[in-house]
C-alpha cells in the first residue's frame, strides 16, 4: 500500500546539531506578510530559507496561469536549499500564506562554511537522494492515481505535516485549507475536489471541526492511494 508522502527532506534536518547551529549562525532574518512572494520560479538561486514561524506555499504555474501546489510548509521547513548546490534559477515559486519569520542563508555563506566543514557534502547527497525518491512518488501519483486518490494523497500529506491526533483514530489538520488549495495540491479542478469532499463528508470519512478538516477514516483514504 502506498503511504503518504513525507515532508520534503532538507539539508538542515539531516545535519548533526553542531553543524546546523554553526551554519545558521551566518543566516540573516527575513519577514513576510501574508500573500507576499518570497521568490518566483526563474529568480536567481542565491541561497536557502528556513521558516521559523508562519506558513508557506510552494507552487508552479503553467503557461495558461493554472497553479499546481507542490507543498504547504510549516515552521522548521527549508525552501531553496538545492540552490546552494547548483546556483541555478528557482524551479518553483514560494508565497506566504500567513505572516512569516524566516532566516536566509546565502550560497556564498554556505560555500565559506563548507570549505571549513567538508563533511557537510555527505549530508547533501542524502538530501539529493531523498528528493529523487520524492519526485518518483509525485510522478507516479500524477500518472496512475484516479481523482479520489489524488485528493486523498493531498489530505494525508497535510495530516502528516499538520495533523493532531484527537483520539479514536481521528486526526485534525491544524491548518485551514481551502478546496482551491486542495485542488492545487492534487492537480485537478476545484469542482472535482468539491464533489469528492462532499461524498466523503456524507460518508463520514472526513468532517469539519471549527473550520478544520478532520480525518475520521484515514485507512479509507490510504486505500484510495493504493497503487
């Protein structure tokens, strides 16, 4: 059975505490207001950001303007870390969904640190391998999953990142997510998401608690992504 996609691996999560602390000592603070763009696809890849507070959306857009949400990230997440390896332009856009506090580490600062601590490169290899595996899962989901499976996968990803166990096998997603956001994550039309969510709510697979989605039957959702 397929399992929900884990949070994206990143360099700082792989590093021992000693190296992570030393590396972040060279980072500078940055603030974003809700709906402010951190960077756009195609912008220079000049470094990475760690999210300390808030919520970020990682997305790509088609030539027609249709948006595909790749991830919704909370505190502790890293964006742009692969840019410190190749220095190529950003491959996706990142926007604040809430007011955010971040730290920015430039590529130049990383290279200066790595010259003193070359051990860091073995952790970079782990990150690259994890990203390749993650890409394999994304391709498989887009190629093989039916519409319900894609929505189920989005909900399970959100539950893994932001879920809170409230007992009796129930998990509340402690972030308010719109059906448009789910459609962007699943890569399908919002009208299809609305129909699927209404079906699941009637069947008590999911419910709403104070505006938050609650997974009442996560096993049912996991069966939808069995590929």
